[in-house]
C-alpha cells in the first residue's frame, strides 16, 4: 500500500485543506493519506481554536486516513524544527511522498533553491549572522541572506509563508530521507494571512477571525468549511462554551511572568538577550493580550517569535529541556490520534518495519517528550471550567479516534 504524507495544523479544517488532500492523493497516486498534525499549540505560537481530537475527526471524515500527532516541541518552533519533526515522523511511517501547498506550485523551484543555497551556504550564513547582530528579525535577516546569494530570478519567493515552510520541508526531505518524493500543489484563491473570507476557499486565518469576532457561525464561515468541520466546531463549542484564543490565557500568563523571578524566566526556551526584563516591565501595565504584545514587539522580536516564547512560559519549557529533545536524530515515538479502516490496514503492514514505538496512548512509554505533551495539554485546557477540564484531560490518555 502506497502512502503520501501531509504536514498540517487544521485550525480549523476547511475546503482548501480538503482540496489539498484530494490533490495530494491524485498527484502521488497513493492509497493512504497520512497527516501529521500539531496538537494544542501551533507553529505561530497560538492555541488551536479547538482541540486536536475534534480537528483530527474532521480530517478523517473528509479525506485523511491516518492522523498522527506532531509533538509540541516541534509544533511550536521555527520552520526548520517544525519540518524536521514532521518529516522524520512521516519517514518512520514509510511514506513515499510528502505533498505541501505553496504559493509557487512548482516543486522544481524548491529543489533548485535548495541546491543553490547548499552551494552558497557560507555566504548565506555570514550574511544572516551579520544582520541578526544588527538587531534585525530572523525573517528579515534571512531575506537579506537570500538576496546576498542571488537566488535565480525565477526562483521561489521566500518571503511567502507557505513557500518558506515548503522550502524547509524540501530541505529536510532531501537531507533526511531521499526515498521520499517532495511534491507541491499551488494554493488556490486565498492567501495564508488573508483576514477576510471572499469565497468558498478561504484562509484559516480569515475563518478564525470570523468565528472569534461573532462567536457564532456566519454564512461566510459556513460556506468555507466542509459539513464535518462545522459539526466538530459546534460540538466543541457546545461542550466547552469557548473558542481557544490568546486572550483567554492572558491572566494566567500575566501571573506566571510577574511571579517568576527574572533568573528563572531566563531559563525558558526563547527568553534570550534580556527579554525577561522587558517581559516583566511591559506586562505590568497591559490590560489585555494584544496591548501587551504591541508593547513587547520590537524590530528584532517578531510577533510570531514572541508568541512561541509566551507558550513556552505558560508550559515552563526550559532551554536545556528543549535542546535535548530537538537534537534527537529521530522522533522517540509516533503517536496515533485517529484512523479509518484504510489507515488501520496501513498501520498493520508498516508497524513491524518501524524503528520507534507506535503509541495509541501516551502511558505506553515513559519519555520526557510525553511529559511535555501532558504539560502542554494541561495549559491548553486550563481555561475550561473544572468539570470539562477534567473530562478533556482524561481524553488525552484514551485510545485514538476510529471512524
């Protein structure tokens, strides 16, 4: 059975995601579609609007056959580590292709860019370090690095978010498992950061904005999602009475920053160059999360980088802990969130060939990465009422979804 992998967040699963899965299956000629999906917190350093179980069920009820969890330590990271964790997990699962969406839509451009960068790696790294030392953000310093090595005129635009992630996927695939074929499809209609819904294929950003602003389903939002996503969103809302967003965590974040000594904050993953002092100074006067972020952000620290750091503060992810987990040359396990019959059949054929444990429940293995997962889940569900919070935490230790 041939498998194709996709790397996703599904925040929430929408019509564009369904199109991506359909095209991935057609382009790769695969029998089984395997999605590696982020858990409670996402790559941009924000909580998922609903939990991973409801997002996984929406994907399985559409086109995915197997949903695996991208561990927290990879999920809330820059594009290199995010793609490293996901590609390694899909490699363990024996996929023959990984297909991603991009603004470019041409895989040859990603491969050519990777070869060009490899040939000019020294100049790129020198330029990157120079501009970082001048106080520029990593994305801006990277852009100047690409300018310095003079990527071909018809190369991919590495200022576009999906192209950046796609380039990281290709780089990881070519360096980690050259038996996997990288593939890409062009994003249709909406852009990654579009904030308004203009058709039946919209960005997840615009859908979340519509849901969070109205706290209900508008016609625009409903038309941009499959029926199963609407069902899962409504079920989660009925169960919890919330959509998860940063504002709900602000009081807890404020408490943690103000009551943690600066010397301890300095140990948190992402708190560098005296940021602990700026955190303490700015959060004292902020009345809400957006106000805090507006004061905290600088030319060096992007909104996304700061949000990732704030997630690590909520969870207490320390630098040494993160470094130890991120330098592993393969994932310590693969955890299943859900499957259908086709996914289950693929697992039976692949399981004996895997070099790492395949988990259906976290208690099957004692590992620091799973301890971190439990802390991430506890932080994510902390904004729910007591009874619901207990129920949701119990779900973390139960069997995967089967449909």
